[in-house]
C-alpha cells in the first residue's frame, strides 16, 4: 500500500476502493480487474486511487489481507461458540462454514481461488493459514487432550489443509461427479475416522 489512511474520510475512501474491487472481481473475474473499473464502481477517481495504491495488484493484496483476517476471526468465533458441542457435531459445522464462506460475497473468493497460484505465497495466505492452524490446535486439544504437542500440531496441519484444499477445489471447479452434500458428508466421515484412529493410536 502506497499510503495508509489516517483520517476517517481517507479510511472511508479506501473501504470504497476495496469493496469496489471485490465487486468487480465477483462480477468479471480477477483477470479482468482494472483500476478504471474499480474507479467507476467506487466513485473514486483513478488519481485518488493511486494516492493509496500503486496498482491493482496492491488493491487485491490489501483486499485479500482484510478478508483473511475477517475470515480467520470468524472461524475462531464459531469454534468458541460451539464449545458445548461434541467433535462429531462441530466437524460438519466447520465444513459448512467453509462452504458458506467461499460462496459468500457473490462468489468473490471463488474467483480468487481460480487464480490462487498467484497468491498462495502472499501475506494474506500466511495470515489465513495461521488463523486456521490455531483453530485446529485449539479445537483438537479440546477433545484430544491426551495428544502431545507434536501429534496435535501434525494432525491439525493435515486436517485443516487437506479439508480447505478440497473445499477450495470443489467450489472453484464444479465439474466433479459428487454433490456438495455428498462431499460434506464424506469429508466429515473422513476427518472423524482419522481422528478416532489417531486417538486410539496415541493412547
């Protein structure tokens, strides 16, 4: 970002720019995003946009970082709110959260994930991975407190990343011969079976 907004008016302008970029991506795809399109939709002049961002890539990076923070915090809040539920109940809830989130905002994230190879090493990706990994550590330690730290870390990493990757692949390419409902059921069964086996082996 070229210049971080300090005053409230500047923050509102940046918010308009980011929202417009999100809407443009959801409507036209990330490859068709241009600064003039963002300017037209946001009502912010191109020259004013360049006061805060050097190019459209910086706008996308700022938008993805914002989305990653919000998504990570929302996922953490979900896990905290379901503390009274069993692991067999919370796993499908978390999977549903993943599907709902990726399809929100008129499919904005779906369009991003179609080009995810460009952003997989970005700051936004690192932030999202950190939040999700912390959720896994917290969640599985709640139900499998007998696991040592290494087991907890390794299992959290495998479950979070394999599930997230599968959901990302499915929502960004709907040519698979399986319905969303079937996929959610199979993912739930796979994760629960993996947890139960590892729980037995770790005792």
